[in-house]
């Protein structure tokens, strides 16, 4: 596995802890986190209680779960203590702001005062929205947008998702605090190691409700009710949302291509992580989404392994039976691995942060 010499395989298994936890239940997760990382959680809570904060750059391939891991840390430490700043969301917010005159004026006024670049704010926005295909969006514009969001967030721990986004932005990220007049807090680069095969399955089997837009996954995140179409010979997830009528869930256009539709982005993300990990003088950590099948019993508990759902149709009873087994794929080096659920990866993140902060 990549970086195994610098960051050995992480162990979540605790000797003597026989209890299993339902990681889909928020109250069970609270008990799980304390059982698996109680001392580290207390150290971080004391650090936060002392008024200290830090920035985490989450580096990972598209669909690696950056937002999910941040939300789990919010569960542990409180939403009032942690903020998730997604550059992708900032870009989408610009699209929304351009449709509202007051928001548009507010954004342009801010950029006039805080943006410094070789094209006007209006030209930068046109480039961002795709109205101007010839002009390259300056990195300074993204920095101004990030600064604006940090001003709104206030004094919280920030998990920054989507920056740096290209190799040119790596140097900006190294001096991020000074560039945006940020607090003199530690900054930590955390990479997420996830097999491409996991991302591929997440994309290919993703299903969305056409009414409420709730996402699920035919293989990895099923619903209570599954339907079989005898004519199409296909299984369909039925949305669990009780607030609207019964609805089949469908894949989005292009999802069936899996990772091939984002191949260029994946290669760039990999190059970014390699570049960051080659640098000296920065705090780094690595969290893994998977564990080799051959070492799983030694390193993780069974309930921490991602289940793969599959289905059988009873033609006589006209009913679908949902079954499950451990989700096994080959990682990028060809090793058979189990994919892990998000909570054990969050445990690894907590322990990496404690180590990086030297608590």
C-alpha cells in the first residue's frame, strides 16, 4: 500500500474490547468513538477548550469521503467547534449568487476590496461560470473566495476540502495562513488513501430519489425496501423518505462509466498527494479506507468492514431478500482488501491529528 513505510497500517482493534457497535446509529457511534479513541478525544477536547484551533487540508481523490469524515468529527467535537470549507461548494455558491442581485453586489463589493489579480472580478466570475472559456481563472480569485468564507466562519477548526486543487496551488497552501491573514495556528495535511475500485463501485451503483434527491447505493448503502422488475430483470431501491409517495431510485447519467468519467481528475489528485508528501517541514498524516484481507483480523473488528449488499428474488412469494457480505476489492497495487466504514477511518483521523499536534 502507498506510503506504508512512512505511515504503517492503522489498527482500530482494541485488545480486550469484545463489544460490537452499530455504526449506523449516532448514539452507538458516540460509545464506539470513546471506546476506540477515548484518550485522544480527550486530548483534542482540552486543546479546543484552551481556545486553540488548526487547519486541516483534506487531500483525497474525488468521492474519497472528505465531507463524511469531517461530519463525523463534528459529531465527536461539536458543530460549533469545526467547520467544513469546500472549495467546490464555494464555486457552486457563486453560481447561486449571480442569480440574486443583492448577493451579486455583496460578492463584487468584497472582491473589489480583497481580490488582487490580473483580470477584473467580473472577468474572473465569467471564467468561473464558464461564460468565458478562454480566460484562465486566477488562483488569487479562489484565495479571495476562501478568505471570504473564513471571515464568516470565525474561530473554528477548519477542514479545507478541495484546496490545493492543482499543482500550482501547492505553494499557496504552504503559506495559506499569511495569505489570508489567518490565525497563527498549526496546519496539517491529511491524505486519504482509497482504492480506485471503491470509488468506481460508489459511482457505478449510486442511486438518487427523483423526488427528494436522497442518495443511496445499490451495493453499499441500501434501503429498507428493494423491488425487482421482472420484465427488466433488475433490482430497484425504493426511497425510505416517508414524506413523499413511494419512489424508485435511479442512477444519474454517466454514473455507469464509473471512474473513467473522472480519470483526469483522479490522476491530478494522485499527483497532488505525491507532491505534498515529498515536501519537508509540514505536518502530514494519512488515513486509509481499506485494510488487506490477509491482515484484517489483526487490525480491525468485523463490524468495521463495509458490507456489500446483494439481492435474491423469490418468484413464488414475489419478494426480494437483501443479503450482505464483506465488501472486497483489489487496491491500486492489486492486493485484496476490505473497504472500511467511515467511523474507523474517522478514528484514524483523530489519532493522526493528536500525533501531528504532538499532544
